[in-house]
C-alpha cells in the first residue's frame, strides 16, 4: 500500500464486498457533487443506506470509524439530500452507516460495520 488514495480505494472495495456479502445491494459508489463525495449508497430491504468508509493501516490515530466527526456527519447528511434529489430512489427508511477497514499487512482486513451510526 503506497498511498493514502490507494488505501482508501482498497478499503472501499473491501467494504462494498462486505456489505454485499451481508445482504445489502450497492446502488452507487464514489458518487460526487459540488459539495463532496458519498462512498457507498446501498439498499437493505426498506432502507436506503448512505455508508461512509474509513480505512487505516493501524490504530495509532484511533480506530477508523472514529474519523467520522460531527462535521463529517453534517456533510454526509447534506450529500445524502443531494443524492436523493438526483435519483429516483425512494425508501421508507434512510440510514447512515460507517464501515471501518483496518488493513493489516499479510493478514485479512478487519471490517467494523456500524449500522445506523448516526441520524
């Protein structure tokens, strides 16, 4: 893993595969607008799930999921509104999940999935 961008890309790939394996259907990845980017948008039965992915190589600066601050949560809510405006996807429930991916050399990545991490 040579760059932060590559680490993020790998983490998002691992997270998307994990979410699919646990039954979510990925609708969109790396969706961008003027205000920023949504990592993963998925559906789980009646829920539309906006998922932020954080990847790290270690926990020296805390667990990856700890990187989703209150400011980041506000931004994700705004981005979710923009995505909903741009798409014809409707659901009775909207949820914000966080997936932390700890990439460990020579060992499988550790995935932490916080469902409904914030509202």
